[in-house]
């Protein structure tokens, strides 16, 4: 599907070129890069496979008096 990207009129040409180059790199490398990520349907987000995921109870000790 289509993705909309909002650009601000105060962006410089350098900033715009950075974004366009990033989009180009993604489209050229998506077949390889997508292997490094997994989609979590429960939260609707992609996560890097080698990064441990935090769970809600991992924060319990933050709020214990």
C-alpha cells in the first residue's frame, strides 16, 4: 500500500535528500533487511529479532515503594 510522508516547508534540501535516500535504501534492501525483524500482531509493530523484548511486568519494581 501507499504511505504518506509529510514534509515541512522549512526543511532544507539536505534534509529532504537524507529522507529520500533512506527510502531508496529501504526499497533496494527490503528483501534482506526484513529477515532481521518480526511483526507483533498484538501491538502492530515490527521488532528487531536480536533485541530482547520487555514485558509489562519488567517494570513492576520501578513503582514499588
